[in-house]
């Protein structure tokens, strides 16, 4: 069940290659560490090289998504009522002053 929820979140994510790349990197890291503990030096070295490659691809994906979005964060323009509601939600004591 948890795996299905995680897979759904990855698919619905705005940047699906980033969590997929992170999971692949984690897989290589885990396998490499297990090989190291088991004394399989050659296999451990191969897994660590795979980890570096997966990390590189993930970083390139992050930069690609950032470049595609113009390196800028989308700004939401709030109406006066939304801004006032946000301020009141942030400071509960201001609500008390407003009621008096």
C-alpha cells in the first residue's frame, strides 16, 4: 500500500525524473555498501560508479527542469482579502484585537 502511494506521488510529481533518479541512486548506494560489507570489492566499486552516474543524471534533470522553468519561482498574486486572511492566520493575537 505504501509503495503504491509512493509510486503515485512520483508519477504525479511535476519533476518525475528527480525522485526516480534519487531512488535509483539509493539502490546503487545500498547495493554498493552491501557488496563492500560482503567483501566483494569489484562489485562494490561498480555499484559506486553507478551511483555517481545516477547522481549526475539526477542533477542534470534538476538543472534541466530549472532551465525549462526559467530559474524563477511562480509568484501568486494575492487579493487584499487573501493577504489579510494570511496575516490573521499567522498572528492569532491579531484576531483577538480585531474582535475587541
